[in-house]
């Protein structure tokens, strides 16, 4: 089983059940040491996300708003949004392993472990969707996460944008969702959703931390300081840090953000 050829195939598989089965088979072979490494000269730049075959892709403003969590529809919209993030994150992690070559083995260990986590998160959320009589692909989605991977084709920019910006923003957003859910009357399904979100939040800290490690590794290799992070984010997300916001400072610190960075990101002095 060739490492890069297999990853390329998995990345192009459209149906979740096929992608996940193929990944699990590959990951078992990888952990068992039963893969070969033939570096590809022509790395594919994927122009479309793998989910286009079964998801209706729309502008972010046209994705159904997540509200009224007490209703079945509100729960489905929330779960579907989370499922889409987790499914997109599977491809993001696999692409990070596929696209960037000649790195330490621990780099590939890290991003395949992240992919395994994202698969488990997706399956956990899709199980709840099915309990509500729905499934992934039943609600409109947007391409924001895919666009981030498409536009960042260097390791430095990828590590800055995907784990240290987008995924780190999730560390801020998830506690806010949990607060809203905690204000709802008791509901057995909401309790399951909260439990799933708490698991995801805890494990996503480690994903951001891995991104922070490889971002710093690349900064040192390229003789740059970590402050280049803000230049990269400004390039792709102008004014991304200039809105007043509440950040999950504790989680971000655990994931590798310095006090200096947190005070720049936040609208207030946090540490």
C-alpha cells in the first residue's frame, strides 16, 4: 500500500461510508508499518471538495441558521453543521499528510491521528443525526473549510490558517454553543449533543496544539518568527482579529498560544 497514492484516493472518495472505511484500512496498515513511500512529483491540487457529490453547496449566508434548539429542525441544523465541519476536517488532516513531503515521521503520525479523531467525531455526530431521522447531506453546506485548504499550499500557511486560526476559532465557538444549550429545558437529545461537543472540544485542543508545533517548526526552518502568523491571517482573513470577541484563553494557551498572541487576538487583556 503506497502512502501517497492511497491518501490521494481516499481524498477523492465522495461517500462518507467509503472514505471512512478506506481510511481505517489505510490507517491500520500505516500503524502496522505496512505502507511504502514513493514520493509523487505531481501532487494533485483538488479543485472541488469530495462532498460535492452528495451535499448541496451554497454560499455561507444561505446555509440554514442554527436556532431554536428545542425543535427537531433546530437540532438537525446544529448537528448537520457540526458534522460538516468534522467531515471537512477529515480531508483537511489527510491533505496535510498527503501534500507536504520530506518531514519528520512524527508529522505524519500527528495528522493521521487527527484524521482518526475527526472520523470518530463525524461518526458520533452522524449517529445523533440518524436518531433524529436525518443524515449528513440533508442540509445545505458551504465550502469555507475546503477553500482554506485550496488556498494554502505551503506548510507555513496551512498550519497558520487551518489549525491555528480556523480550528482555534472553534475552541472559542463551542463553549458559546454549550452555554446556549444549557439554557434550554432538559431534553435527552440535547444532553447527547452537549456530551459530544464536550468530547470534541477537549480533543480539538490537541489538534490546535499539533498545528502550533508544526507552525513553530516551519518558522524555525524558514528563519521566521511566530509573529508571521498575524501577517498570514491578515492575508487570508482581513480584519479577522479586529472584531470584539470572547476567546477561550485557557484552551488556546493549552494549545500553544502565547499571552502576547492572546492579547492581540482578544478585545481585552486576557493574561
